[in-house]
C-alpha cells in the first residue's frame, strides 16, 4: 500500500529513502539529467535520473501522465522552488517502475490554459487531476468531517431517509421513477427529506441530521445542479434561538478548520422586509454598501406624470448611489444597464449625475428645484456621484435595483473577497402569489408555522417563522419552525386552497402521524455545494461537484440521459411518444 504523500517531505527529511507513487506532471531532459515532477493528490515532488542510472533508458520512454513507482533518496535541491512545499528537496532515483502508460491527453491540465468546459466535462476524470479541483474536494471533505464531528458532539444522530418516495409536488418539479412491479405508478426522488425528518421527530429521535442527496427538476444556473447535497438538521423541543446558536457554532468550527478563521458570532439578523428595502434581495451581499433608498416621499406632490402615476398605483421609487462613478459610465454603458434591469421586470432605468454640484440626467428636466435639492440632501450626493432610479411596483423596483447593485459592485471591484459576511434573514412571508397557478402558494413549504395564526386570511401581510442563512450574497440555508398541531395545519392547508382530499392524497401519512403526539420541532437545511463553492473561491458550482451536469442537465461524460432499450420500457409498461 502507498505509504507516503509526495508533498509531505521537506528539508527535514534529507537522507531518507522513500517509495513514491504518482503521475508524471512534467518531464524535462536537461543535457542528460532527466527531471520528473511526480504528482499525487497531495502535490508534486521532483525526482532526478542521472545518465549513469541503470533506469536511464526507462526514463527516456516516460511521457506525461505515465503512472510510476519510484524508490530513492531525498537530497537537497540546488535550484530551489519556493512556490511548492517540496521546493527545497528532490529524490534521486534508485528504482523506477512504469506502472502504466498514457496516451496524449485530450484536454489541458494547465490551470492557466484550460480547455473548453464542455471538453473538460466529457473527460471529467482527467479534469479532476487538476490540483485546483482536487483541493476543492479536499475542502469539501474537511467541511463534511467538521459538520459530522460538531453535530455528533451536540447529540445529533445521523439517520438516512428514503430516496424512492412519494411525489408531493410543492415547489420544483419532481424527478419521477416508474415502478416495474406496480405498472402505471411512480416513485419520486426527494426534493428534500422534509416530511421524513418531521416523521423522525414524531418517532422521538429528537436530534437528527443527514448529509442528504436531493433532486429537483428545474432550470439550472451557475450555483444550481439537478442533484445536490444538503446538510439537513431537525430537532424537537427547540426554538429559533437554538437553531441560530447551533448553526453559528457549526460555522465557527468549519471556518476555523478549513480556513483558519476565527468567526465572530452571533451573526447579524435582518427581517425579510428590511433586506428587500435595503438590498433589493432576500440574500443580500453585505460586503459593500450602495444601499437602496426609498425616495417616494420626495415626489409626493410631483408634476412629473410618470412618477405621479406610479405612486398613485401604489408603486414606489427607489434609488442607489454609486459613489464617484459618474465619469465611469457613458450613455452607452447606461443603456446596457437599462437592458439589464428590464430582465427583472423594470420598465426603465432613470439616471442622474452630480458634476460640479449640478445634477444632470434622464429625468432632471421633469423635476422642480425643491425636488432636486431634496434629492441632493436625502441621497447625500457628492462630486461625481451617479444615481440610478427605478420607479415601479414595490417588488420590481427593489429586485431590479438589487440585481443592479450587485452587478455594479462586481464591475467596480467594490467587493472584498477575503470577507465572509454571514447573516440571518428572518420573518419571511408565509405566502407568495403565483401568476401561473393564479393562487397563493407556500413561500417556504406548507408545514411552516405562521407567526400569527389569525393572520392567515391576510395573505399579503402574513409572515412565517421561517429564516434563511446567507453568506456573501448566496442563500446557504433555509429553515423554519414546523407545524406540529393538526388544527393549525388544517388552517394553513385551507389558506393554500388545498382540500382535505388533496391533503390526504399528498401528505396523508404525515397528517396521520400528527395524531399520535407530535412534539414541537424546528429545522434547517444547508446547501453543501454552495458553502463549498464560496470557501473554494469559485462562483461555478460544477467546480465542487465530482461529476456535474451541464446547463441542460446532461452528463457529457456518460451521455446521460440516454435512450433505453424497448424491452426495458415494456417491462415498465411505458411507451415513449
């Protein structure tokens, strides 16, 4: 068995004889002397073959990515390399064995000159040899190890829940699995272990966790995959403060062990309404300012017809101030930003520049002196400041400016990438209106406890005992106090227009369980890939998934999904149209 990791040797190991295994990262023939960088998952060490070495002719045959077994003595290196841990030493070869040869690779492993991503995904097993990706998965391992140790120390039990389960379509689409034994019926892959972990609380386990696989058939993006992993937690006889304290302790352990950072707790907390009002999103990035300002009051008596109509229709006028940026954005740049906010439903983007203490811009000619002076004061405008304004329905105005705020911060390098700003967003809406369903849906899930049961009829102003953990503009986790009272659950189903028959059909086994002494319980689920992605300093979730899917949910390496044999379909009782 392999005994050593290549990168564990230093100048302290001079004179030791070692046997090393690995791949040839690079070979150099320098006037007779052959140097090979031997790579394993820990890193590289340089090995040297002299012309008088009996394995010299064998070494001449070696090419990149050959697999070797090398025995030799550690000596001090003449030309030291300060960029690697083994840069002060090298190994003089005493025995050399080629364990396997390798064809020329179809992709580049050079971090500075990468092949196209589709090609790298097709040959993912080769792409995973890159040191950067291997380090990412070492970090993922460190995170899960820290989580397991921490939760074990806090009395949590690691329990598994089913992968083949019942379809309860609330939220994203389920992945369906046909049953061969029960033709015409289907299992669903779980979107989360939600119902099962609540049943485990009814069963009396009190403290459960699972690093669980979840599946959602939804459109993909840079931070989303069709299958993903949750750090899933549920506990009985607990309140929000218990979840906050437990989670913060877990993150302290993770950041200390993975990054060597002493995290300051408790985390900042803001309500959902406050997050939307200040940042335009329920997952705010607090590493920079540029907050939203509601300037509606400035235009209470305006003669500017467009603003007047928006305010008369219960809309709002929000603005962000981009400090010292007026000279950096041309009219063409601003037109591009206008197209950007339109993607979020905004009808347009007004702008104002403050140059030589004079305001100019797309709406200035429509404003009176009082409004202009009030804008200067309220927004605390300084020389060369740039203001962007979106006047629209409240949600559109906030969301469009929130997205623009993040885009501008990236363009202007306002974000400190060395910061880890955690916060809790609390008091989420209980319901959200679905235009496609033409009804109110559960904003979190239908088992979330309302803050006030009596407010269920006022869906627009009904809030839930739900909370999110946010890090650097990413939603890391979502959780809530669960409903354990069957009467409250019945009222929530009624508010969601879920009939008794539909509730029994979808969730009957959970509702039945609640009849037999369900304890008060609460939970949260953290996205492991998103957390790993942030701690690995990447914005592409595929960098922390071993064998990821493309944006079209396909695997280029295995060519999944694929057509299956007609006989298989016949056994399942399925015909493909």
